[in-house]
C-alpha cells in the first residue's frame, strides 16, 4: 500500500512508526511531516490546511490510503474532499467530525443516543463547567467552582463565540478510549490516560498534554469493550442515522465517576500524547486495520489481542510552555535514548543547517514499554534523562500514582 499521512506532531510520528512496521506498506509519505517522521517517510512540504495541495499530492502519488492526524482539517472537510475524489481516507467527513467541532452537537448526539454524559444546565450557576461551543484547541473549557470563576469562565468561553454549553461539574479520574470505526463497526485500542496540566500534582495551566500511559489499571479489554457498547456504538448508530457515518478514530474522553463512566467530550481523531503510549502496545498490523476501516469493512466483532505490558510517555517541553515555545535551541542525546530502548517521537523540532533544534512548545515525546507501568515508567524517565536541550522541562509524576497501584 502507498500511504499518505497528514500532520507533523508527536502523534503523527507515532502513527508513522506503527504504519511503517506493516508488511502491507510499500511507500509511506507525509505532509508536511517532521524531522522525526522523515526517518520513516518521504515528507512533502504541503501544509494540513492546503486542501487543494493535499488532494493534488494524493493524486500524484496515487496513494491507496490517506490517514489524517489532526482535527482541524477533518472539521473543515478534508475527509469529504478526498473521499469524493475517490481517495480512501481514514478520518471522518465534516458532518461526523462535528462530534469534536461543536460541543452542542456532541451533546445533542449523546442525548439522542442515550450515552451517559454530564447533565446540561439551563442557567449558569457554580459549581459547573462552561464550554465554548466550537474548536478552541483545549482552551475553551473552564471548570467553575465559585461565582468568581464562573464570571471569568463565561468571559473566556464567550471569547470563542457567543454559543456556550454549561454542564454539571463531575469528579473522578479521566481516561481516553479510542475506537477505530468504519461507519458501523468499531474496534477498541487499550485505554490511556494523559496529563493535561503543566506541572506536577496536576497544578498549573492546561497544556496539549505533558505525558501519558496505557493501559489504565482496572480498565482491561473487557471493561473497554463495555464502554464501546455504552458509548461508541450508540454514537455510531446515531451519526449514521443522521446521514453522517463516522469513519476514523472516535476518541471518548471519559470521567469515571462514582455513578459510572460519563463522557466529557468526543474527539474525531487519535489523541496526543495518548497515541504515543498506546501504539507501542498494539502488537497488530495497524495499517491493515486503518485501511479496513476506511473501506467500511471492519468485522462486526473485531477485537485487538489484549495488550501485553504497559507503556509510558514523558513529554519534554520548552522552558516557558504552554505560554510560549522555543525555537532554534540545539537538541542532543536522542540516539542515546533510543539505544537505551526508548522511542523518541518528535513533537516540535526542526533541522537548522543539518542540526536538530527545538521548534515549538512540546518538543519531544520519550516513550518506553515494560512488563508493567512501573518498569515502563522507570525506562521512560531513564531515557528522557539522556535527551538534552537548554530549558527542557518535564513533569516528574507521569504514571506515578498508577505505577504504584
Ligand atoms: P473537554 O474539552 O470537554 O474534554 O474538557 C477539557 C477538560 O475539562 C476535561 O479533560 C476535564 O478535565 C474538564 N471537564 C470537562 N467537562 C467536565 C465536567 N463536566 N466536569 C468536570 N470536569 C470537566
Ligand atoms: N490528549 C487529549 C487530546 O488529544 O485532545
């Protein structure tokens, strides 16, 4: 198969790594890709919002499958454009991608499908959660415990547009459950947890994610299958009923409350940095599964074999992330970390005169596997110790609590 992967982050590097292991792969191309992805694929300088450029590239390369990493092009209709032009694509069309692109659409679908979620509130009253309706790169949600927080939260959410969703405040651990969908059927990947806050102990501002681990203790394959049955399948049926079948990764962000799991949000793509921990655990031909899903041919009872062991990902970020990123600082030690058995995924790097340098907020993701979370965690941090760039910052408590369980 000839495959074109769209995107440039750590998630896409992990996808490229996994796809490159498939016996079915003949050529892997990426647009725009990254210095990390360039070791696995031919990178083309076409940005993920240049739809005509991507369509032209897919045609010129005569690809058998396009895999779309980020949400923005999906919400803007890249999946439809490619599919209507006869290019097989793993990623939903714009109407189905609204499950991520509009919080009120997602709520409507969940209510119609009977999926357990936070109750919608008519009137804003603390404690509650205020959410901007549209895409806000994770910054449009404010948890409000006091009236002051509520006033500030409404202001933030409305700065993204007038439409705001208000819902009850739930408590509990959060997990990410990815279902690979073909419009009708779904197969689950191991559950993962990410660490959204900037600092240890879940302090500080929200980020794109400072680390992740998989699987989640207590959520084995049977428990994940139950979540597919109560969350993903009803949503797939409801979207299909609305004429918007979902082909791609349906990512449920769930809170495990004392009253059972509740959906906080859906995303229409793989999560970042969860994917970096999940894919090394999947001893299965990912490309074959993505191509089968894109063709609408997943078997009704398809399951991945139960994941063996565990994986942990530590994000190495720039000094002032998430306020600002960093550019042009030399990076050393990646080969040493890889020699120690870790995978080093590039999230924000560039080549400057042949030298690898920082180019973003989250710079690298160091992933290691092990027999259990404790072993994976020790290996990931030991490998991360070997990678150096001026100002590098990381959380020290990724998977710490779960590894002790
Ligand atoms: P979302 O983009 O909807 O996932 O929200 C981002 C983050 O806000 C989630 O990962 C949660 O930490 C938090 N959050 C969202 N909705 C709720 C809720 N109903 N109760 C408590 N926390 C929430
Ligand atoms: N890790 C959460 C996300 O990708 O949105």
